[in-house]
C-alpha cells in the first residue's frame, strides 16, 4: 500500500437528510458531501510535495486470506491492518475496499466524474485514523478521521489479471450475505501505475451515514478492465438474499454528484501545463484526452501562478514586498560601505598621527 504524504485540513460534520437513488440510499446536505463534480474550474494545483510512493514492506500483500462479501449494496473485501497510509499527521490503517458500478447499456457507474465524464465503475479503499481511534466504527463519528482512495475504472480490450483475484470469486457471493475467502494477493496491483497524479478534497462517505469526515484522494489515471470482467459486476450479483423469490439485481449502486459548496478540489499536478494521464497499462490502447486550458491557472494564482494570474491584492503585496526587499538590500550595502569608509578614515588618521610623531622624535634627536 502506498505511503501518502499530505497535511489534512480540519473540518466539521453536518447532519444530512436522506433520499433514495437507484438501489442505494444516499443523502444530500450542505457542507462537503461526496462525490462532487471534478472539473477544471474547481481545481487548484498545489506545489506541496504530496506524492504517493510504493511500499518497502509486504503490507500490500497481507498476512492471511481476504474475505469477500456481498453486503446487499456492494462487493466488499476486508483488508488487514498491516496496510496503511503514511505521511498524514497520523497513520491511517486500511479497513476494506469495495466497488461502485452501473448497469448494462449505461455509460455511468463511477461516483466521481472528471470534466463531466463518468466511468463504468470505481474502486474505493477505505482507511481510518488508527492512532486516534480503536476502529472504524469509532472513527466514523469523528471529524477528519477517514481517508479513502478512489480508483476510476474503464473498459479496455485486455483483461486485468489483478482484478481477477476478486472477480473470479463473484460467482460465490451472488446473493446478499454470502461471503468467500480469497487467497492473499498484492492489493497494490489494483492501483493505477501513476500514483503521483491525483485529485484531493474534503468530503464524505457516499453511503449512509454519509459522514462528512473523509479526506478523498481520487487518482487521475484510470485502471482498465475488460468488458467481460465488468459484466461479472453488472450481471451476476443481487441485492437480495438467496431465499428471496424475486431477486433484485445489484446494479447502479453509485451516488449521484453532489454540490461542491465552495470547496476547492486540489490536484497534485499542474492541470493546463501537462497533458492528462493515460490509462495505467501500456498494453491498453490510449484514450483521447481533452486539451488543457489556462483557465485553471487563472483560478489558482496562489498555488500555481501563470500569466495574469495574480489578484490586485496580491500584486500590491508583491510590489510592497519587492520594495521592502530592495530597501533592505540598499540599507545593508549602505551600512557596509559606511563602515568601510569609517575604517579607512581612521586608518588614515592613524598614519598621519604616526608620521607626525616620527618627525617630532627625529627633530628632538638632532637638537644640541
């Protein structure tokens, strides 16, 4: 599991009101609900050195078998506490991963959308602050106690072998309440290859209780699976128990986009100066990407300034700062020069005094 290096802003939780969308109960609220629409006008790039790197231990592999569960609204796999995120103010231990997806014949399924584009599925890896809280149940009730990684999934021509570790066993958990053991595998292989490019914002859980205490990291690079792998998610699972005579398909278990509410979505890379990231595997055909515009730079002058990116207040501050700096340099130089001049004058006086004294002594020695 990667190590995450970033500072977590603080926040608070607001009580949302409930509504139902598709097969999943969701909630709408003020504050910072998830998922917001990720688009260039809401983005700000940060130059803070917050990057994800590969682990140096076997934490991503786990020490024992994983448990895969159909809980009635998603497919969830337990994760060992040896998997963690580091670099945050505290250590965040992994708890579980789960999927969100759409239904056959529909383009959507992911919870996050980038520039208005939805994806067929999305993987979430959930962590909690293990230094401050005993378990995730306790952490859910506290502010800024959770951290979730979001991986956008799209369809390609080649099957993704890492995801087969999970998808091959979906047939054993077709109905709600069923679970199966999975031999340990490297969960890190489920992540995209480019971990350094991601979006980050303060948000909420996307399932009840929808607590608004989550630091989200959504990777910009997508992971690809084959159409047949996606079909196993969309076509073989049910949200009802096996005894139910009218099984209900488990599909469309994603939350609709939520209002941004004046939040800023940060990106770890300067959108508008670099091309967007392609999919994670070299064997997958590249996907056309939209051109980046300078609009992003104009919205984020403090973090990644570009031409005409500064506000009037910032320009005034820069001017005064420059003048103050120049004045400080001038006064320093003036003080040094003054000291040198004073020292030279003193040395000259000493020479004159010594010369006069020498002549006086010489004159006295020649007197009778």
